[in-house]
């Protein structure tokens, strides 16, 4: 903790997604999160970003409505059906009391203890989980043992079957050691993913929680726009970067811009895609992002995303020829504003090509 605040540092994608999902709960972003917190005063911030980390007000842990995680005594996370946390609480519900104790103690600095490292994060937080006020002390002991080992109860897709067989993903151990804070945070990781029309789910991972927060929020907003329904995660990421660069009053530093990762998940697998650093640098350039935003055509964005920058001249040439012949603008442009004002969009395409060429020379490509 720093000045009473809980500091969370970016780490693995699963942990990062858990943090971003938890922040969504604190924002009460969705309808079923409206009663998530019993919040006493608007004077107190729930969290704040500082450089690459996020600092959480420990008071939120005493304000969480624990029933939002429970359905017939099982953790189903915020009253939504999901396959991620089977038997996080025992099927008879005896560990419900222990789960509530975990949440409350995470916000109490006096109850934090030193218990070694965590394989999932760089700032492990363990709590005492004292049994003074717990009726079923045996269930508390089993719960304490379970939550310190990463298993199927944390994630059905990724978790090993603890005690059953070694797993090559965990250096031939049958689990990973995780701290109490990580156990709680990754209960929210599915909330950070955006579900696309084909059923896949996408999370944008970066070395900065503030950047992650905004890029994933913009990604969600853009993905539900009608003309985005058939677009790939790469297309939507490109538009998210453009929106971030032009509208969010924060400039991506070079390190963050070069380390943006797309995590794509379905029911059976998790895949990763890294946008090439030179393309990320172009999309996070304010002038280039502004021109792409003004043009607003996915086909032009795709040309930039794929590094086919010289093709912009071909687009301009063919469109100019159609304009001179008083023909309809070609399939590169679908928006009415561009078809009705071809001279403006052509100038923007040429400006875009000039800016990209200039930046490529500047960055030594």
C-alpha cells in the first residue's frame, strides 16, 4: 500500500484483465452492476491511475455487496452465468462466509501478512483470514488452501486439475501459487473481454492500466456500432487506437505504444496477436490518427494496418480519375460524406500518405 491506497501493477494478461474487470464493477458500467457497491460518500475516489499502475481505495472492499457474487451460494460473478469459476465456493455453500471474509480483509491493511511471492502478480497481497468469527472453521481452512493455488476453480479453460496431474504450462507443477488479491481480482477477468458477433472474446493488453482501461472501453463502444459488426478485432483495435489518440487527453509513450497485445479467446483456446510496432507508432501519431478519423473508412484503415502505405496513391489515382469523369467513387469509400465530397477525401488520402512517409523516414523504416 502507498498512503493507504492499494497499488496494482500490470503483469500477466489474466491478472490485467481481472483488474480491468474489477474497475468496470467499481464504475458500475452495466445495468446489473448498479447495486454492486454500498457507497457512502462521493467525496472519496474509488481508484485512480498513476503512470502505469492503478491505486484502489481500500474502502471499496468494505462497500462491496457480496451477494452480487453469489447465486444459491455459488460464485457466478455478478449474477451472470459464466463457465469460468466452477466450485470456487463448495457446492454446499459452506465457504460463503469465508469468501465474504476474504473480501473484507483485502481492504484492511492491518490484516495483511507476508506470505512469499505470487506467480501471477508482482505485488502479492495476502491477508490473515482469521477464524475468530467464522462458524465453520474447517471450511475456512479448505477455502484458504484452495485460493492460494491456481486451479479449475479460478478458470475452467486455463486452470490445472490440482492434485491430479502435472501441467507443462506450469513447469510440470500441478498449479501456480497465487496471492489472495489475485484470487479475488481474476474473478472479474471475463468482464474485461468484449464479445464479438462471431462469439470470440477480445481483451487489449498493454503495460499501462490507464491505457488498457481506455482502449478496452473504446473497443467495446466501437464493436457495437452497426458498420463494425463484420470487422475483425484488428480493425476495431485500429479504430480504438485512433479514438484514443484523438479524443483521450493522454499521449501514449513509445514503450506502451510498442507493446499492445490482443488476447482473443473462445471456448477452447486463447490466442495472442501483437500489432507491429511501426504500425502502432503510426496509429498513435496525433496527425495521422486525426486524418484517419476524418476519413472514417475501414478500407483505408486496413491499408495502414497491413503496412500497404503505397497503395494509398493507387486509391487516390483511381478515385481522382472517377471524379474527373463524373463517375461514382470506387469501393474504397462507402460513407456518404466522402462520396458527396470527393475532392475533400482525396486531399485527406494524399495528406495521409505524406504524413506516413514523413514518419517512416523520421523513425528510420
